[in-house]
C-alpha cells in the first residue's frame, strides 16, 4: 500500500485557496509591534531548518509586512517575511556562512482575508525551498543569491516577530532543526506538534496579556510590545484545500476532488465531497481518513494514495455518465454520513477535527484495475 514520492531555480504560483485553521486564539500585530524572545542561544537550528507559520491579512488594506527573524551576531541569520503585495521572502545566512542567500517569490500569498500557511526549508545539501499552503513555489540551489540582497539582516540579538503594518494576524509558528517538507505537495497541519526537533513552537493560545509561551524544547517566554492584541475569531471553517496528485485513467481522465457546503459536526447534511471528471459508468466510492500521505497505488500506476491509514470506505455506486468518457462523478454528503454513523472513523465528531478524502474507482485497463483521484482536506465546523 502507500510509498512517498519524493535545486536550480524553479518558480511556480500557488493556487489561491483558503485553508482551514482551528486554534483558539491568534496574535494580531499592528504597525511597530513586536514579540521578543531574549534567549538567543537556544535557537540554533544548524545546517537544516524549517521555519513555518500561519498568517492572515485581516484587512484588505493591510500595509507593511509580518516578519519572523533570528539574528545571532555572526552565527545565524534567518528571516521569513510576508509582504502586502503577496510576496514571500526568506533570507538565510549562516551555518555555514559560505551558504548565504536571499530568495523571493512574488504574488504568491493570497491577500484574501483568510489563513494561509508559509514555510521555508533549508536542506542538508544547502538547497532551499519556499512553500505556500503546501505547494512549493520556489526552490534554489546552494550558493545562489537571488534578489540582490545577500547582506547581514539587521542588528537584533534576539529572536523576534515584528510587524511594519496593521492588521496582520499570526498563529502556529514552528521552527525546527530538520527538513519537514519535500517538494511533494503536502497538507499543512492546522496545529503543529512538539518533537525532539522542535526548536520553537508558538500556539498563541494565551488569548490575553503580553506574555507568549514557547512549547518547543527550550520553553522560552516571550514579551509583546507595541500594538499587539489577541484575535479570538480565528476561522476554522474556511474553504477545503485540494492536495496530492490525481492519477490519469485509461481514457485520459484526471479525476478532481472538490467540496460544496459547510462541513459540520452537527448539521446532519449540507457538505458534499465531489469527485468529477472521472471515468463514466464505473463503480467507485469516496474514502476518508485522519491524515494525508502521497504513496504509489501500484507498480506502473499513475495514482497515489493520498489518505493515510486507517481509512474508512463509504458505499460504492456507479459514477454515471457515459462509458469511455470523463463524465463520471462521485458525491458524498459527509455531514449526512457521520450523522448516520456517529461511531464511524474519526468519532467523536467535533468542531476543529480535520479529515482527508479521495475517490477510488474501477478502471479495468489500469494497474490493479483501479485508479484514484487527488485528495481534499477539510475541517469540521460547529
């Protein structure tokens, strides 16, 4: 069953999709505000690193930028920035100093008032990549300096987050000393977890006051200054995000997952998972689980298993449409499904629980006589 698929300058524009987010509070930062962690020595990541966070431009007129920055004298310089024009920048200089560089990917962060995930990965071979909502938008080889700025990044001796504009919101900041993500598309975690490689983790669940606690291995305490407030209306009921890659069927179809309605733990109906552009008049079903993956379905198959075990298969039925064409469709009202089986995989069903789904269907000419769609991630609302 499931095997993960696994730089030269490559730039691709990420799809503008809103992603579910489920924390109890987030930090809203106004112009001139900052969050500072003074204990710089524990923040060393070494030659490999992943810096990531969820950000939201809460106002369409947001100005300035939101920045995570670490400057350790002559040791490590790291900055991950989102700008109001939608560009995402990253500067890495250090560990070792011979691999300096500045990377920028313009117009890739959706300024749509929704939460989006940004991540930077620095690999052991000194190549880098930038990701937005789980899609790699840029990768660079070692030693490149793209953008004309390879200098030292300021004079701060602390690790801090600051904003040069109003209405930026930030959540789930995680800094790691390992490569968390490959070039393969991934579904970003809504709530990051701590492990032995977590240098810093900020959940921003405090919801009040001027102190922020780090749940990483250093357990630091940060202090906010300036115009920092707490946002309690963090949206965890945004548009589902497609991820993974669909297989190509024997008739050249590329089945695609989408969703209509609101995923709900209580509504009882009204949220359809839809696989369209599939083989016509073939039996298939929607399957779901609680974690993503991207592994080969079969030898010589173009399909990937996008839902990690354990999985739950829902009832099979015909896709409709005409045989030999791409007119088949599979639809599942997920709200109605969990209402009819409250003890199904994923129970107890509650707001904030995340699911992953894809379609499986018959395709006699394909390896194993079957194929799979791409995947879709969604989060239950109230």
